[in-house]
């Protein structure tokens, strides 16, 4: 692994494209929900439907993309997904300017963008695997992780200020431009790309082959189950914590935002630690340790109280979660790429993303019902207790030997 040295001009362009689109996405954080409330005067139920449907229906729409892109060049797919997201988002400020914006339009745009997100993520993962040697994958994923958390720190406050000064759709316009710039950056990567060669007949099950491959793999299966459950349980607590802090405990909106923006600095710390810890302790040990650590923190959110002490508690818990996740995520992403055969990456990552988004949407709706019956604090506590169980799903062994790779290839054939 090259540490902090350059990973090559082509990767630098890819990294720049990722950075600009990540910043645009976080500038527009929760923009559709805010537009629905401010412009369309939507009720809480409609906002929840907008958030959940964008994930769930987008995942369904994206289902055919993985098999379709598997044996095609990934850069054209990535540029196409960027342009689709750009054009879809541009319809929102256009409709707003014409006083023709509707809730249905927001819903359709959320679905299109959600589906394109899945397609882009799958294509970019496959492209990174083909672009870099295995020993550089951790450094690349750590850079992506650090960039994501930098955008998380900078984007929401800048986006909030932009909405206050320029109006409710300004951040959507900025996000659309960021995807256009990302497409330009990906085009600038240049060079040649050799897609994987099909070694047999086209898989009859399409994306089903991606799920079948994951569930039959001794390392990918537990990682898949762990990340799907963990991510969903973390996400279900977010809207409930907003209700608890702002609605029940009397925190202001800026205090709520501060509670999550400041701990995001842990993302920068964790992503740098990952690159140092793996060479010293090994991929498996770092994955398991950070996987357990990230599960220990969320239960603390159930004990938040009013005032400064409550705010500090939330910030401490979020700092622990984010730092642990920032160590875990690049190691997990690297393990996933290394363990996946080159001619199955797009299908595998598509199946992974579809499952994550659909699981999060379903569990968010379920936890909304649970909070209605038990109250937000109890629902947050139940999610936190279930998170404590998720590390049991992590793989106990990670065999990275050439012999293991050959055996997987033979079994897949």
C-alpha cells in the first residue's frame, strides 16, 4: 500500500469527481423534505413517505442495472448515472420557478435519483477494482471515506445558509451541477477500460445471481447481513431522535444540527486510522474490532436528557459511532472488493445496495409504527439493543490466499 502517495492521475480524477458530487449531495441534505414542508406544506406522514419511497422504489427500479452493466465499460455507465441525476434534479428548480412543483414530482425525482445512485455505486466499485492493484484498495477507500465525512461536516451548514439566502431549491440546483461536474471529471480520467469477459452464458436470474453469489460466499454473506442490519438500525433512530430532542426535550434546531455536525470530525480521524491499523494488526482483526466498537455506542442515545448534559451525551455517542464506522467502512469496502470475482462486482454491489436501501426503508416505516406505540425513547432503545447483536454476524475468517480465490472461481464456474 502506498500510504499517502499518489495512486495515479486516473484515480485522482475519479477522487475529484467523487468529492464534488459528495459535497453537492450533502449541501442538499434533507432538501426534499424541507421543500415538501416549506413549499408544499406537506404533513409529517407525507414527508416520511417521500423519504421511504425514494429508497424503496428506487431500489426496485435499480434492480436490472447490475446485470446490465456487468460486462460493459463502467465509466460510460457512471457518466450516464451522473447525467440522469443531474437532469432529474434540474426539473425541481425549473418547476419551482414556474410555480408548478408538486409532491408527486418530488417523489418521482427521489425515485430516479435513488435508482441512479445504486447504479453509480455499483459501477464505480467495479471500476475502482479494475483501476487499482489490490494493495492500493484500502488507501483508495480510506480517501473516499475521509472525503465523505469532510462533505458531511461542510455540506449541511453551507446548504442551510444557502437555502436561507437564496431560497428553498438552491441546494437542489447545486447538487445537480455537482453531478454534471462529476461526469466531466470521470470523462477526464481517460485511458482504456477492459470490461470483464463473459466466461459462460448470461445468468438467467439477473440480479438474483448477485444475491445468490453473496449468500453462498463464506465472507461476503456475513458482511452482507451485518451491514444491512446495522445500517438500517442506525438509520431508523435518526428521525426518532429528532422528535425526542426537538419535540420532547426542547432542543433548538441549531443545537440538533450541532449535535451531529461536530462529531463528524470523527470520520476524518477514523479513515486515517484505518490505513495505519491494517498493516499493523491485519485486515480481519481491524474489521472485527471496529465492527464491535461501532455497535456499542447507539444504545447511549436512549438516555439523552435535556440541557447541556444531554447535548454533550449525544455528541459523545455520535463521535464514537462515527469514528468506529470510519475505521470499519474502508476496511469492509476493501474486503468486499477483494473477495468478489472481477466478473461479478457490478451484480454483487447492485444487490448489496438494493438490499440496504430496501431494508432501511422497510425498517424506518416499522420503527415509525413502533415509536407511535411505545414513544421515541423506547423505540431508540430497542434499536440500540438490536445493534449490540449485529457483530455476531461478522465473518470469523477472511481467507485472502490465491488458492481460496481460485477455489471460489471454480465453484462459481
